[in-house]
C-alpha cells in the first residue's frame, strides 16, 4: 500500500507575515487561503515542483510557532537556490559541503528551520547508482 506525504503543518504566529515570506521570498505557490471561521484559517502553500505542501493558519495545530527544525527539500543546485533566496531577501547560510550533499539553511520569521539539499552525484535521487564512493 502506497502512502504519500502531502501536507505538513508549519506553526506560525502571524499567518499573513508567514504567507508573504513563503510566497514572495521563498517562491512557494499559494494554493488555498480559506477563513472558515473566526477561529479557523487554512492556508496551503506548495514549493515549486513538490508533491508535498505546507499549511499555515489559525486553529490548525497546537505546536509552538517556530518549533519545526530541519524541514528538508531537495534542490538541483545549492549555489543557485542560495543566490535566488538571498536575492529575494532571505537570510540563507553559505553552502555547507557534506559527503551526502550540499546544503543551504534558512528559517522563516518564526524560526522554523529549513534545509535545502543538493544530492551528491552518486545518489540514486541524482541519477547515480546509490553507492557512496567513500564506502
């Protein structure tokens, strides 16, 4: 039986500020923004090319805003995504070179942390044979 992760709740304090950050600065697509009642607002945002979305809003979770750490997305070029994010006003880390990929890190206005990983050439996800050349 297949199971597909399609939605992750990201806890935020200010929905409009977070929506602006993810759409205007990070480049997510704004899919839905529904105010159901005074106590419930649902906003769904999707990274370009992703099958999984995030949701922000009010009345959706009891998680503390800023409590998510190291949410990870895969990108094709760490240098290019860093340049794009910095150009849009996002405080992004320098590219962090690791044996298992190249990473760029950033946080949203509440401190929810994100990691963007460029897969190493040997990774099956990058078209390689999945065998780490370093053993």
